[in-house]
C-alpha cells in the first residue's frame, strides 16, 4: 500500500476545497438530495483541482453539479 501511495500526488483539503465543499453541501441539502460527507470531500477536491473521479458509485456522484466522473 505504501508504494502505491508514494506514487500518487497528495492534494490538500485546503480553504479553496472547503469552500467548494460547503457550497455543494448547501446545494444538495436544498435539493433534498444529500451526499455522504466523505464522497462530498472527494467531489469537492476533484472540482477544485479540475480532476475526474473514477468510481463504482453511480448513486451519489451523479447528483453533484459540476463534477466530472467516470463509472467503472
């Protein structure tokens, strides 16, 4: 596991990501379609850094506006 992690960049959950996270959380709550907070952290980080999320979760991630994801 450590060798896999060492080969990947670490992206910080910083103020920019936290702001995206809080905006997404508020939008989803207003729609009555909340997403788990860990999934929301992943999505907020991906949006903030313009990354794609690759996931098997086809329930939560499609509800997140602005998120690019690929279902595997």
